[in-house]
């Protein structure tokens, strides 16, 4: 009987996240990424989303882990359908802990 401990492990699914970024005008942008801090840095540099052309990205205010990319896409759609008040409630309930003003680490 083969030893199950020697069987190759299947790689774990890559984690994905739904995130909210606050723009300078107070609007909230919702997106998904496998690295939300890196994606936020891209938004701050003026790349990554036309949303920030008129009002720059100011703060990464919410991150929600998802089981995979499909789950993240479904959750993103649900969050985008929420009212601004409901999105603000998400931010208030589970704020992002800043890493040096939300800068990516490393």
C-alpha cells in the first residue's frame, strides 16, 4: 500500500481579495487583486484604473479575502451593487491596518 505522505501535494489556490480604495474626492473604488497593496501602489502612480484620472487614489481602506478569483469576481460585483452608505459600513467594520501608509511592503 503506498504511503500517502509521499504523494505530491496539490498547490493551494492563489488567494484573491476584494478591495476598496478611497479617492481624493471621497469616492470608493472597488476592485480585485491577488496583491491589493501592490495594486493600490499602481493606482497611486496613476496606472491601473481610469477611475483615478479625475481624483487620485488616497487610501486603501478595505480588503476582503476570497477563496479564489471566481469568488472575488462575484464578491466584487456584489460590493459594487451596494450603496455608498453600505460600502462605508464595510470600511468602518473592517478597516485595513496601514502598512506604512498603505505602501506595499518590500
